[in-house]
C-alpha cells in the first residue's frame, strides 16, 4: 500500500498542492527577509539622524553645566548619554552580527572613523561612541525589536487566505484536466461492451483535443465497419438470390435446353465472382506483406487469365522499376479493373503501365458508355452499382464492390484511384501508387 495517489486527478492535485505550498513558503520567507532588511535600514537612518542631532546639541551645550545639559538632551531625544571618561566601555566588546556591522560602517561614514558600537543585551541598549567637542560620549539607544515580534497579525491572515485560494484553484484545475480523461475512459469502456458512445468534445488543451479527435475517428471507422458488415450480409442474400432463382428454373426446365444450360453456367460464374468480391472486400489485404515486385509481371499474369479475341484486350507495358507492393492485393486491383472494363465497357480494353514522376501509374481504358463525372466518387463506395446504361451483357449489375476494392487497395499502398472520361468515348481508370510505397 502506498500513499502516492494512483489516479491522474490525485497526482495532479498533489503536485499542485506541493508547488503551491513551496511557492507560498518561499514567498513568506523572502518577504520576511526583505522586511527585516528594510526595518534595519530604517533603524540605521533614524539613528544616524538622531546621533547627528545629539552631537550637535552636546557641542552647543554649556560645558560648565555639562551634567545637567546631558540629562536634558537625553530626555529630549530619549537616549542615554555617558561621557567616555565616566564609562569607558559600556556593554563590553561583544561580537556584532552582519546587520550591526553594516550599521557601524554607515555610522562611521556619517559621523567619523572614531565611531564604535557596543551592545548591552541585559539592558536592551545599543551604545554608539561619538566625539563631540573633542570629547568622547557613549550614546545609548533601545535595541530594535526582532521583526517577528511586530509581525502584523493581518499579514498572517492574508497569507492563509491566499493559500486557501491557491489550493482551491489547484483543485479545480486538476479536475478540469482529469475530467476529459475520465470521459474518455468511460467511452472506451462502452466501446469494450460493444456500444457506440457519442462523439467526445474536441476542445480544451491541444493534447486532449487531439486524443479525443483520434478516438472519434476510431469510433466512426468502427461504426462504418459495422455498417459495411451489415451491407455485406444483406448484399450476399440479395445478389445471390437472382442467379439462384435462374438455376432453379433451369433445373426445372431440364438440361436439354442449351440456352438454359449456358445461362446456368453464366449464373454459376457470376455467383463465384460475387462471392470472390465479397471475400476480397472482407479480407482487406492488410495482412499480406509488401515485397519488391515487378508490376509488369503481375499485370501480364492477370491479362493471361482472360481468353479474349486478339485486339479486345491489349497490354502496353511501360519501363517501370520494381516497387514494394502487396502482390496479391495488387493483382486483385488489376483484375477488378479489367473485369469492370470487360463487363461494363466495350472493346478494345487497353491496359497500360508507366512511370509519372515518382509514381507508378496503371491505366485500364475501355470504349463503353462511361461513368458520369458526378457519379465517380459514389461508385467508389461499397455496394454501389452503376446505372442501367452501364450493366453487363447478362443484365446483372454485380455486387458493387469492384471499384471499392480497387480504391481500398490503392489507398493501402498510399495511392489513389481516378476515373475520367476517355477521349473518343469510354472510361479511363487510373491508379497512381508512389514508387516508395
């Protein structure tokens, strides 16, 4: 068991408490030191003026009635005056402190080098030797009181009040700093229970605002992931229902119908393609490592899998270096672009690789009806299908995941997907990936 607080609030409060206490003690200490020095300076100035006045009065007094004159002057200035011949060493030679040494030096500067100090602690007097009219005199003054003896009570009260205010401010400041972290902890616990907390405020200190912003982005991504999963499950049941119905109808009609048989084969291939897209979208591809590969080799391998008549699918390989790519994900990117161009476009489909600046560029162009510019960003969203004017030969619009997968793979490599209208008709899908990906 330890007395050191475990919570951030407790530690902040303790730290501020210690800092405020140290600051207050230091302030009081230096205040007392300065006050003592100021009082000593004022005492010295007063005594110098009194001694000069006493010395002038003694020099002007009647030498014949010296005793009566000295008594009268002592009463007037509230001092005790002793001729040196009567009391040569009042108080004894006692060690003087720094303050008295400083006073003695100042007295010698103002009254002459023959000035000396003596202290009679038993009587509480300070004797100063001065020379007046060629005769030495010891003039006694009451010793100054210790500064603590006349410490004003209200100063202590003000110090305690200031300490209370500072401690209250430290407590409130610690609560202000710790409250956003408590809110964040509560939100994290709700996420752990499978709930989606409301967005945290992105205000306050920059560190807290940045932390809350990152948490809000994370929860938005989690919420989007849940929505994508729900759409994925809904899309599986919806997009496979039509080809399954066709298969059931073909089976009921019998295998002698050649057109029905070919339709069933096409439906099976369409189902396989849709399921493959669902799996590709669900995997994401982040778990595969990035290795230096030849992009042209991957693109050429993808093109070879398509058995298309000469001139319908053309690959123009550019002079590109090896790039660190996730080979499987990059192959999926190229295959989806080619699939979209063949299914929804029109021949010839041209695949081109090149280097532009510090980027690898892969372009897949077709001569189909194209995608309107205002629909380009929408088509990158998962489960978004093209318009009726851009559907495949079988009339099936697909699962709506092809371009979403391409966009995800491109961003995975630090690149982007752009779709633009092709001069002369058609579309150009351009993927740009940094060579340093």
